[in-house]
């Protein structure tokens, strides 16, 4: 099991959990549920890697003034456009990695967590080594 990095998101009210902290915690739990998934900071944000391989999710916690708390996910060719077209309030083309097919998923406006979980899983499968994908399939 990978080590968990504490969230930088906190509530200003003593004893209360901010909705952003809840979303980050839920995203963290999803991302760390995959075989050999691990979390490290990259560009100051929690980022999840498939084993020793590639990034499959990165948090954007209003980095550089972004309008939303979101997760950026690599997707297969064509998926980014289809998702954005289907719901432009929920999906967007993130800076830096959007030109490579990544999609941004807004997390601070009542996300559909079933859909987020599916997209995170697809992102993991998209970048993970075959042995990790096989381990994931065996978990079912």
C-alpha cells in the first residue's frame, strides 16, 4: 500500500472539513486503490503514478489561479473532445497537457463520483504497464 500524503486543503472553521478536502480525500482514495499506485507531489500538487510508470491523475487545487478544484486525467484519443462536448461545465481541456488528450474534471461543483471513478480507472489503464492492468483485471 502506498504512503498517503496529507492534503494541503483545510477548512477555516475549526473541526469542520471543507468540501474541497472531502473531494481531495475521495480522489486520493480512488487513485490509491489501483495496483502499485502511488502519490507524489509534482509541480506542488498531489499526483498519482501507475507503479514506477506514468502519471494517471493530477490534482489542480486552483493552481495558478484556476477557476476550479479539478483532476486532470490522460484519456485515449477522442475521449477529451467527447467529454467536453457532452458537458462543458464539468469537463475542460487543461493547460499544458490538454494538447496531449488529457481532460480536466471539475470536482468542486457536485461531481458525479461514479463517473469520476470510471474516468480515473480509464486513465490508469491508459498509462499503466500491462502487468498492472492484468493485476487490476484479476482484482474483480
